[in-house]
C-alpha cells in the first residue's frame, strides 16, 4: 500500500469537529508506519482558514465550492471520489458521525473501493493495514484486512484522544478542483436547532438514563421518581426516544447529546457504540441490564446483570431510607 | 406513488452470540435473527406515506431464516406486495447483498419505476457497506440517510428531515426517485395482532425472486472474530434486589451523591 493516508477533515456549520483531530492522530500513526504522507481533505466554501489547525497532516487538500458549504454526502462523496481516483491514496479515514455518514456510505461505492466500517482502530501490520471493527452493537470485534489500491475506513469517534491530532504547525494547503458542479439532486434547505424549554441534560450532575429494558412508557414513572430523589433528570438511549417514551432533547449518544455527569445510571441500556459515544466520559457509570454480556458493562464502573424493574423499586426504597435518616 | 422498502434480517443481540468454529463468523446454530430495527422504521414510514398519498408499498428482503414471518407481518401491517430474493449466500456482506438486490429488483415484473426506496440507514452488521448508498448508486438516483421525517411535496420532490448531533435537524429537498436511509419513522412501528398475521399467511403470497446476478466478491477479509477485549470491565454487583440496591447506595454515598 504505497499511497498517502487521507483524513476527511469534518467541517460542519463552519467549524471542524473534534473527531477530526482524533482521526489525524490515528492517521499520523498509520502514515508514519507505512512511510507515506498524511493529508487532510477539507471540503467547504470560504473555510480555508480552518486548514491552519490541521498541522498534524503533512498537507491539506482544500476543495472549495458553494455546493460544499455544508456537508451533503451526495456532493462531498463525488468530490472526494474524483480526487481519490486521481491521487490514489492508500487509505481514507472518515469519521462515523451523523455529519459524515452519507459520504462514508457513498464514497466507497463511487470510488469502487473497499469499506471497513465501525473501526475502533487501524494498525500497520506487516506493511499493510489491518482494522479492528466493532460489530453487532459492540458485542463482537472483528479483525479485517482490506484489499485493493484504496481502502475507506469508517472510524468510531472516541477511539482515541484528540490531543495527538493537534499541532501549531501550519500545514501546506493545496487548493484542488471540486470537479464538475453536482447535479444538485439533494439540497440542504436549512438547519433547525432544538427548541429550548425542556431539561438540558448536558447540564445535569445526575442522569438516570433508560433504554429498551424499560419495556414500556408506563415504567417511566420509576425512572422519574428515582431521578427526582437523586436530584437529577431522566435521559434515554435511542430506543427510548424512538418508542416515544422521551422527547429527543433527552437523547444521549451520536444523534443526541454528549453528557459528562457525576453519575450516569444506565438502566436497561445495552451500550451500542452510538450510545457509549455520548456518555463514556461520565465520572461514575452504574449499569443495570439483564444481559451480562451487554457492552454497557465494558464502560460502566459498576454493573448488575438484573432486571431494572426489580432493582429500581428497591433502589428507590433504599434512597428514601438514607434520605430520611 | 410506489414505495419500495428493503428489509434485512440481523442477529438479535439480546441473545448470546457465539463465534463459529472457523473463528471468523457467528455460529449460526445459536443465532436468532430479527428484522433490522431501522428497516422496520423504514417500513412504518412507507406505510404512513401510503396512507397519506394512496400509494402502494412493496417490500423486498433477501432470503434468511425467519424472513417469511417478517414478510407476512409486513403484509398484515399494510404492505401490498412482498418479495423474497433467493439464492443469496448467508455469509454475504452488506455491500454484496445490497448490490444483488439492486441488480435483481429492476427486472421484477410490474415493480419499477418506483418513486421512493426506503431502507434503514444502518444495520449492526454493516461491516463492508451500507445498503442505501449501494442501492442508490446502482440505480443512479440520489441518497440521503439518517432521515427521521419525510413528506412528499410533489411527484418529483420530497422534503426530508435529517438528524445531526445535539438534536439539530437538517431540512433537505430531494429529487425523486431517491433512496432514503431511515433512522426513525414519524411514529413507532404499528402493532399488528397475531390473528391478522395468520390471516396474511393464509391469504397472502410471498413472491420468490431468484437473485439475478452473481455476487461481487468482498474486498474485505475477516481474519478473526471475537468478543471485544476490554481493559477493565464493570465491577459486578450480585445478590438479591435489596442487596444490590444497598450496594449502589453505598457507592453513591461514598461519592457524595446522596
């Protein structure tokens, strides 16, 4: 694999995402291991100033076009595929985020390149690349070896720290053609920010978070009672929001909020990577889930492999006892 | 309007997963398959659109254990036609499987053209590709994923709402036909009583469609599958409910959280 290592510098609403630096840190290690340059690929319109913070890369390829002002996978993947078809990088690292998800899916198909998805790590092994990928909701890990000239890696956020991806060095920026104007079959009309008014779960010290294991909206009262006793708020994983038990403002994870409370009580949450991404930095994580093999126990400090519907009422009683004492 | 929904079966991760003797795949003897959750949301969204626009919903899925039940349930929920694409290797990756569906379905009588193709925006086994983008590229139509809201504005334009982090939503306009990767439907998937599913089994028909092309060889070699090795797992608390609750209280107390 002789081509350069590329990192997609994720730009959204005029700012670079933190995950970009995580990927630069990973990319630096891979590029050094292979003895090839590390290049950041930045797409946008009038955001060349952002390139200055990508100094961990040897160079920045900057494609500017009004259609790239905001990341629309339909357009971005076309541009990156055209650039890669010509430059033939050995690896392209793309973050697994909601912003870059469509590009991640479309790029390998348009480029005719292999995709290794859900990567928690990519390493140089015997002169080639090998990735570790978390599949089946984080319950299994596979080691994979991609074949072909260029491999696209979808990298999970939080796989490594961002510090190794930051540098004050000013990289060389090369402007590249954005290619033919896309047909414009997908058009961003605008963004809608969430309505204020509900509890801001990012500001809570204590979160009682519920998932599918809650089994039904009727049991939400239990979580609310416990949260109230502890002086916290109720949050939830994706299924709790999809089932309509909680509003989207209470969602923790990739599509929701990133939280770092003093206590995160995970009740009936399996711990899929998308959820863990949003809560893994909590100071204390206690998880209750009937499945002893649930990935949530890989990030929790304490766990109980029990039914939350048995544990929570007992916990409410005990907390009442303590508070009353 | 005609909506094609693509479904697939995935391992139920609530069950224990075991690695097969080959060391690189799941032991299928222990496997329980369920419908990919986001595909189920895609079906629900399609049925909502059908009710709104008096369209038809056609569901297609690769052959897999338990898929017949899922297809009959789709009929009971309101789908008009269900197709099972046969002759696909069970071990086929997401990319090859989606590529075969896209190569096969346009030749099915009275199916194309369709206005919308809806599928889940992701599945837990999407190791080497995502179905939506693969199908969109094969069909030469646009793709938008992580969609949670979908309104058809005219015969050739849809308004879509796409999720970002922090509860932000992007509003998009997409030319039809298009492939849409659904994250969540407007409402949770509708419940159908078992009697209605049985009725669909008695009167409905699953059309078997042989895969119309050879699968593309995967460019991704799996060299090992195992449970993730973690540096430190949770300290597990055991005992009856009262004992566990007491221990949790102790931990909270120790941290000044009570």
